[in-house]
C-alpha cells in the first residue's frame, strides 16, 4: 500500500488534510512548551524532539527538507558552553546567529521570549542550502529566568520554493458572461 504526503502527515500527527498548524506565540508557549517542560501529554504529535545543535551533521538542510516552504517545529535542549551562562548554538559547519529577542506578553505579564536567529556558515558559503531562519521560544519566570531545559524552535528555509506554487490546479474556465447569460446560452 502506497501513502501520499497527506496520508503520511495524517498518520504521524492525527491532523487531517486541509488543516494547517499555525499556532500563535502564546499557544506555542502555553499549549506545547509548558506541557513539555512539565512532562504533561502534548496535544497531537505535531512537534517532535530534535537535537539541532552539535558539530556533526546538524546543518538545517541535513535535518529538515531544504526545498519545503513549510515551517518545522521542534523541541530541543539548550547546551551551555563549557564555562559561563552562554548557550552553544554551533550547528555543523555554522552557527545560529542571534538577531533580536522579543518578549511574549500574556495579560500584561511576560511569560516568555521569542528569539530570532539566522544560520551562518563559518568561512565559505559554498554548499549552503538556502537562507535558514529560526525563532526560539522559551518560558521565563517572574525574575526573567528561563524555565526548564527545553526550548521550542520554528525553523524554515526562507528561500525555499515548492513546485506547487507554480502549478495552477485544473479549474473549469470561467466565462466573462454573467451566470444568467451562461445559463441561458446552455439552453439554446
């Protein structure tokens, strides 16, 4: 029995074709990351755990589908550098370079951060597959300290182009005549 992409996604996530996973920042923090940190069951199986940092084979195009315009959501544990509080964001031949941090507010209270990162290759850009961006979501307490070891990352290739965007679905040709004129012409 052969499965197409939609069947596979439904089997893996339980989300039927036609539905899109487009959560808000607050939903990502409250409904997914907080439950992951607390060891509670997650809704659906749509966000997996994935090690995205490390020296060997951790380039984003080796982990994710480089031609997909889809955003990939993963949980990952942050690794601290050998000394200090800094996080090691080395990923294969490059690193995730921080761009900015935005607070995530809920009812006038800061509940987390959304950090923007861009993947940069060390040295030559030869062999780079696209322009990868990542938003890293983390929970914080009242003192703005991170809660738990996990963060939730949304990662995508900004330059990816699916072939489906160029193809138009087969549709019946519409005439410029009004619906009444079309109906009357069908009767003649």
